[in-house]
C-alpha cells in the first residue's frame, strides 16, 4: 500500500496560510478592439462600399428623408440651444424659494398661479421635473408644483416662439397650445388636491449640484440637457423624416382622414418619440397631412407625458406616483386638446 506524503502548505511571511493565487486576467486590449482599429475598419468599409452607399443616398426616398431631417434639425436647433442655456441659468441662479414665496397660501389658488408661472422657465420638460421636485422639497403644496411641472415646458416664451415659427400660416396654433396646456396643468393640479394622497408622492432627493460652484452646476446642467434633449431631437427628426418618406401615403391619409384615429395616433406618437418641447413644433409642422387639432394634441401631450418624462417622474417622485399621474395626464391632455382645437382652430 503506497503512502502519500502530505503536500506542505504555503505560508506567508507571518507564518499564516497564504491565500491561493487568483488566475491572472487576460489583457483588456486582447479582448477588446481599440477605438483607432474600429475607426480604421469603418473607414475601409466605407471606401469599399462607397458605390452602393452613393446609390442608396441618390434614391428619391433617401433624398426626401434627408431633406425633411435636415429641415427639422436646422429649424429646431437654435431654439433648443437657447432654451437649454436659459433653463440652466434659471435652475442654478434662481433659488427655488423664490417660487415658494410668490405662490398664494391657499392651495386652490396656488395651482393656477403656479401654472402661469411656468412661463418664467424657458426650458424643456427635462428642466421642469427637478425644479418641481425642489418646490416640493421647499414646502410648496404638491398640487401647485405638479401644475408648474406640466405647464412650464409648454407655455414658456421659447416654446411659443418656436411654435409661431413652425406654423407661420396658422398663428392661432400658438394660442391654442397656450390655452390647452394651461387648462390641463390647472385641471391636474386641482385633481391632485381632490384625489391625491401623500403616500403616493415620495419626497424628492436632494439636488445633484450640491457642493458645486454655480459655474460648475450651470455647465453640468447645460451638458445634461444638451445630451438628453439633443438626442431626443435627433430621434424625433429621424422618425418624422421616416414617416414622411417611407410610410405609404395611403396609410397616412387613412389615419389623417379619420379624426379620432388621427388624434390618438399623434398622441401616442408624442409619447413614444419623447421630443424636447422646444423642437416638437417643427416635427408637428412636418406632419402636414394631419389636421391642426391632431397636431395640437401632439404638442400638448408631448411636453406633459412621454417615455423620458415618465422615467424622470418615477425617479423623482416615486413609481406609485408616476403610474397614476401619467395615464390621467395623457387622457386629460387628449380631451382638452380636442375641445380647444374645436373652439380655436
């Protein structure tokens, strides 16, 4: 019978059992392609495929797509940049306590005042959510803060000016957007006073710019809004161009000819596209086959509830709040848009 000798145990300098050695990880460069290599491969592919690419871009459908995309971007980009700069300046340099002092003590009166105060925040919906959270944190009644959240992205001067530029032949669209957005904001604020519960609203976290100088906070806010709003603008412009160039005219005509279907289609499209409110008027203007009322619904719904707003509201005020607030806002925005369009447009 063979006798096996015990394997001597490795010890460290202090005489304690040494920890087993972990296998060395492979070199990261061996597992991942470097950026210069990817760029080189992309350039070689473009050179080799330049003839098919040139032929595809020369197709009428691609020329139509490019024309609509560039037109929407060129028209909307100046308003987007101006709105981002102004909203960052107000969010950083104007203390949230200013809004709390300016509102009436009675919640029922504070709601319409807060809705009208949305005109002093010339930014997109990305800026209104953190400001509304700051108002709640400073003791403003939630109904007034929520009314401000809904109205600010839709009735501020930048958005209304962009709407006037996008609809030069229909100046009544500016009034219709202003009236409908204010009505929805006030109605949702009063609805929260009537039916809202405190356990649905999670106290907002502290602002992320604590500990930074005002300059750092300003440029951080600008970078955040440009990346988010600019990205959604590109997606919206691409979607509008695709819808204009690729979708069969018969489909669009069928949806546009049915008043109910047209309103619902553009309301859902506003939620899915999640376009910044400073640029959505130009996308709506490009959907010329739809009625003005349907496009008004697109302009009222988008700044109040879309996919990015739902995520931001859930992160700021809690999922229980967003799951109740978003559907109610959507339904009320569609209803008020139709009624306002019937009266004004």
